[in-house]
C-alpha cells in the first residue's frame, strides 16, 4: 500500500483508534508506551520527534514524564493529528489564556503533517526519535530508518516499538489464533471498519524477525543496536544510537 492509502485508512478509524487499541491489547499498549519512555530516559531540554505519532500518545507520555522537552509529533493522517491536538487542548480557549497553569508540559508539543519517508526537518534536529507501531506501515523501512538517522544529532537515540510474533511455542499457540481470527473481528466492531485490522494482522505476520530489524538499523548507520521483548514477545522495543 502507498503511504497515502495507509494514512487514509487510519483517518477513517481515527476517532475510535485509541479505544480499539486499549481493548485489543488488554490495555498493554499503555504499558508498552510507558516502557519506551522509561528506556529513552529523556533529559530536560532535549528535542524529540515522534514519527507516525497517530493520536499522539507517545508524545503525551513524554510530556508528562519530562515537562521540559521540545516535542514534535509527525503523521501523514490529518484526522489522527486532529485527535492528538484535541488531547493537548481539549477545550478551545482564547489565545490569551494559553500558557496558564497546567498547560506548560503540553504546550511544548507540536503536531505536524508529514511523511516518515521524507522528514521535513534538517539533519541533526533531534536528540531522540521514536516510532511506535509505525515502522510496519512504511513501504521502504530502510529509507524510513535513514531519514530518522539523518534528523538525529550525533549521539542521538532512536526507539522503535513494534508488534512481534512471540517466540515461545505455548504463547504462539494462544496468540496466533487470536491474531488471525479474533483481532480483525473485534477491531472491526470497535472501529466500524474491519479492513485496518485485517491489515494489522497481515502486517504483523509479514514483519521481519527481530534480527533482521537490527540489521536494517545497522545498515542505516546506527551503532550499537539492540532490542527487548515485551509481554511474552507480543511487542518488541528496539533501540539504536547515532554514533558521535
Ligand atoms: C498504528 S498507528 C500508530 C500510532 C501511534 N504511534 C501509537 O502508538 O498508537 C500508525 C500511524 O502511522 C501513520 N503513518 C503511516 N504511514 C506513514 C508515513 N509514511 N508517514 C507518516 N505517518 C504514517 C498512520 O497515519 C498512523 O497514524
């Protein structure tokens, strides 16, 4: 699928995306995002880009954890970004009230429309780049990783959260039938469209093995690289560093 078609598919389910995520993952998605932020260990003043930000939950989790970050969330779907912006400013207020108590952390988040394969930023623009459940959607993963490498400053870190197929045979026995038959149906009911959840199932099953992703990270220039499985290997958190 072309990036624009994928973005259109997400636009159609934007309003129900979060609910479907929480139900289908039994709320583990929240814990996985928190784990990513914990592992990234952001420092005040760092600049962070969240690629394929969707409804902005990674960006918001960073803002909550470390209020002095400069955060940009990027996505190709305007509808997903609209939901993300509403989470930052749930009730439209007159400009004069902006910046009042309680808005400071969220005020440092900017959501922009753009393509992960051609990031609209200069090289060395960020200390941290994250991409959660987005790499699977890129038709050219290595190009996506090269773009992340380009916009990271030397010493900068990338963190990738992605679904995986569990390695343990007993976990696979339960998870694979769930993924193949239950997830598309339940996702369809919750979101009003089954297509994105059939696509989710197929793209998880087609996603390369962990070792291959590490190779692609290295190919893009990252060193060192590594990964850690989460929740029996249903999700994997990859990391890489742009050398000094
Ligand atoms: C599964 S959602 C993940 C959203 C969010 N990161 C999360 O953790 O829930 C994937 C997102 O990637 C976006 N996307 C797909 N292809 C893209 C591309 N080429 N450039 C930017 N965003 C893209 C979609 O619009 C969608 O919002």
